[in-house]
């Protein structure tokens, strides 16, 4: 009987050891995944790449804005000179639209 009690005790302790070992392995896996995600630089690289793309797009849009502004100024000058040429000696109408910029 003493042997049976010892055997039961050993069996119970073996089961507890297996449970604790299983929990330990789960915690180790969790710690490994947390550690690797902390040292993973992929998100940082993606952010840097996105910033570089945005800067390039901003430069492109600034260039387009400059071209459109220049074209608009030229069109205004051509229209003004055309109006001056056609209105030589004529009276100016009050309802003409002015394209003068505040630049």
C-alpha cells in the first residue's frame, strides 16, 4: 500500500510537471514572438518608404502647380494684350472680368 501511495504521488507530480512544462512552453513562445516583433524593422522600413513616396509626389505636384501657374499667367497676359489691341480708341465696358492676380 505504501508503494501504491508513492506511485499515486509520483503520478500526480508527473501530471503537475507536464502541466507546468506546457505552460512554460506557451510563455516561451509568447516571449519569443514579442521579442521578434520588437526587433522587426519591417514596419519602420514601410513607413520610411511611404514617406519617400509622399515627398516625391509633393515634388511632382509642386512642379505641376508651377507649370499651370505659368500657363495661366501667360494666358492672362495674352488676353490683356488682346483686349488692349481691340479696345484702342474704344470705351471699356464695366462688366469685363479682370484676371489680375494678387501675387
